[in-house]
C-alpha cells in the first residue's frame, strides 16, 4: 500500500498543504452554513460543540501522523503534521471565541462562574492555556528562536493538551448522558499513546520520536 501511495507526487506537491487546509476548514463552513439556515434547534450550542469536536479530531490526526509515517514507511507525511496541529489550534480558538460570545456573552463574571461551577469548562480553559504556547510557536521562526531541542521539549505539551482535551470532551458529553463517543475517542488516543510507548522503548538507545 505504501509503495502505491509513494509513487504519487501529491504528498510532496506544493499545493497539497493548501488543499489540506481547504478540506479541513470545510466542516467549519458547513457548521456556519447550517446554523445560518436554521438547521439546528440550538445553533449556539451546535456551533460551540461542533468546533470543539473538530479541534479534538484535528489534534488526534496530528498525533496519528508519526505512527502512520513509521508504519506505512511514508516520511512525506511528516510535512503535514504541523499543519494539522495548527488546524487544531484554529478550531480551538474558534471554539473558545464562540463560547465566550454565544454562551458567556463576553461577561467576565459569568465566565468565572462557569469555570468555578462546571469542571468541563475548567478543563476546557486549561486545555487552551496549555495549547496556546504550542500554537504561538508553530513556525520555523519559533524553532530557530528557541532552538530545536527546547522547541521539541515545549511541544511535548501536546500530550498534556490531548489528555485535558479528552477530559473536557468526556465531561461535556457525560453532562448530557452521552458517553459512547467519548469512549471511542479515548480508545483512539489510548492507542496512539500506546504506540508511542512501544516505539520509544524499541528505539530507546537511539532516542525518542516526535509527536
């Protein structure tokens, strides 16, 4: 399978990254279009929930790049990892902005009340706080400024972000008695992390791997 894919130049083609961004942002356009057309009973909740879901999905795809790259012997996939991480950050920013606008109404008092009262809001805020330095340093200039070693160490935060994001997702769904989907996502994350532990242990003398 990898041999067949590797024969195609689309993995290294200059337009592949813009295409990835275009496809990955289509769900956002779809959510906005559906909400504008009155397709949702509660459009505010649908927009906030939908963008949060896609932030998590993009994060999981980011973590899936290294296992896919190694397992399929496709080093070209590495060039898409940063874009997927940036897309996760974009969706997280939109998710938070919509929550502050549509749910909280930009009222600081209500925000503090929600963070103190609802564990899933606290987990969501903690997720974004940990994600912020990753999003702000996701560039070649940041790598040069920090140095590759420090940059890689900082970006180990992605595992903390993933754990907090999953906790946030689980608590949001559990508040509505919906636990099947969070369990499926948690299984995916668990599989990705288990693969990393196996890979790190197998390659311990030569060092670890990136996210």
